[in-house]
């Protein structure tokens, strides 16, 4: 199972492990794991570009902070909740996802408040940790939901 291999590598500290999943393994109740992970990984680039003055899109802290505005958030609060809320991994994924969005908003707030060094430190520290946890908890949910009962 590619998900388990990736999860083991990430938990052992290999942050560069690449997630490769087949089409069946990578979709859960209509959610494409690779697509939502890629979308959340792209936030690091968006935020870094903003901090470097190269941002090409208007970023709104009040929207970024909400965990129900992206595809994953809509799924977690909708079909994912209906199908998987009885799993502890579901609740861990929700918490990690919410923390990810809060942290992304915090980076942008620091930058907009005129504290680019603090924003950069958050991006490289707390945001990176939140991003990694968001990915890991979502994969854990996928793995748990696929275990035969």
C-alpha cells in the first residue's frame, strides 16, 4: 500500500518522500488525496511569494483562516463527516486542517502588520509543522478508512 509506505517514510523524518497513489487508493468518498495535498502544499509557495513581494493573487486573511473554504475543508465538513466522523483519525485530520489554515493566516497577518521577519520565521517553523501534520493526519484517515473491518 503506497499510502502506508509514504506515511512510514514521513514519520521516520523523510520530508521529501513523494506520495504516489493509484486512482483507487487515492480517492475516498469522492475526495482525491493527491489533489488536496498538492493544493495545501502550494500554500507554502503562495505565502513565500507574498513575503518576497512576488504574490500574484490577493490573499485575504479572513478567508485563509477558515478551514471550510477549500476542497478538503468542504469535504471534511460534508461527505467526510457523514462517512468518517466515527473514526478518531477523522477528528485528528479536522484539527490538523484547521490548525494549518489558522497558521497560514497567521503568517500573512504578521506580514501585513509590518513584521516580515516574524512572518518568515512562522513560515519556516510553525507553518511547516502544521503543513506536515495536515498531510500526515489526512493520510492516516485514508489508511484507517481503508482497513478491512
